[in-house]
């Protein structure tokens, strides 16, 4: 097996260690070929491994090469209690964030296998007893390859070709200048300039069938905030009723109580204008009552009737 020539020397040193663990003895020329470097560099990597405490034996002569000292085993993964807890919590939370469950389970198993026995038992106790109020979202887990491709494209400013499946099941090809990835309410989204529509669009990553990196570069416009764009896009998803309500409070207080994904908030004389959409007006009435702010309904007029009906119900309940 040959290794691609990574750009960072540390990656090559670790790749050399992996080759030495997999082969009882391997020649310098063969190591150089597999790592994509010259034999002089291989000698430097061997010295670097020695500095790290890995006993590399260099056998000279016609049948010489490199090998690890007989009986040498890599030490257990050296993590403090805090570090091990952070790793396990990150993997468990990742499953709740829509990462593939199989990948997180296998990663947890590998981490636990190389931990010292005492710490492994404590980590397993945490894993066995920890509960989450947020349900796992495996059904909406995005393809890991798509996530990594989109992340690399956003960092390197490289256009990607997406094959995207809509909620109707229709597939389209799109060239996307990726601005960023956003995790929101259990789902992964990608936002960027979509050359098919000529607009900045938001796409669900779990609906990305494939993502292929291209060579065309781009610049992200100044002031673009992927998180803000995604939440505003979701707030504009069409529902049955358009709602405008003037809340008699300050903008900062309104933002603390109302998620950006559910409504657009604009400061006005006398308060904050909340513009949103709702499937059911009785639900909107309950939301307004729960905010605790005085309010003025601008539209739709039917919302006033639902607020009055809620008030009557609460009055009847209070008399019981």
C-alpha cells in the first residue's frame, strides 16, 4: 500500500510508524516510495521517531532496512480524566447532532480499547449512565464524505458540484460557492452562492447525493454570516399564515425570547416588529401569550379571535 504524499511532515512520520508496525522489516527505498519522499528524508523520520521514544532499528547492508525493536508496543492512549471525558462526550453528542451512529460507535470502541484499564472503566460508566434530552437524528445523518468535501471547499474557497435531491425527490446538479456549514435543530445545512439560481441559497446536507470538488475559486462577500443566513432562510419557509405583531419590548429582550429561526425582528418606535409565519393561528396565540410582552396584532385579523378564545379558555380554567 502506498501513501499519498501529505503536505505536513508530521503526517508522514506517523505514516512511517504505521508501516513499521505492519511490517517486520522494510527497506529504506521501499519506505521512501510508499511515503513519497527520498531515502535521506526517511532517515530523518527514523531519527524523529527515536526522539519521540519509538525504538527504530536501522539494519545496514544489502538486506538492511528499518524495523521496530522486537517486543515494542505503542503505549496506551495517554489522556487525562478531563481529556477522556471530553472525547467521549464529543462523540456521544456528535451522534445526537446527526453524525452517523455507526461511525461514532466504532470511534468510541477504538478510543476505549487503548485507554488504561482504570480510566476505561470510568469512561464506560459515563457512557452507560449518560442520558440526553435531544433524540438521536440518525435518520437525517448527512454523508460524511459530503460534509468533509463541503468543509474543505469552504476553507479553500473552491467551487463544488452538488447533486441535490429536493423534498419531492427530484435531483438537480448545482455549482455552489460554499460559504459555510451550519448545524441547527438537529440538521446540517450548507449555505453559499448557487450558480443555478444565481442567489445565495441554503441546502440540507442530508439531501446532498454527492459533492465533487472543482477547481474554480471564489471570494466570500464581506459581512456574510452563514449562521445568520441559515436561520433567516428557515424563518422564511412558507406556512399557511403570515403574521405581523408589534411587541412592546426592547430588541435585545425580544431576541432572548424568540429564536432567529422562527421570526424576523426589527426595532420600531414603540417596540419590536415581529414578522413570522405559522401553520396554525391557535398555536401562534399561545406563543404570544407565553412571551409575556404586551403586543398589538397587525395581521392577520383572524389571529385576534384566537387570542380571545385562548383568554376565555384560561379564564375558565382559573375558575375551576
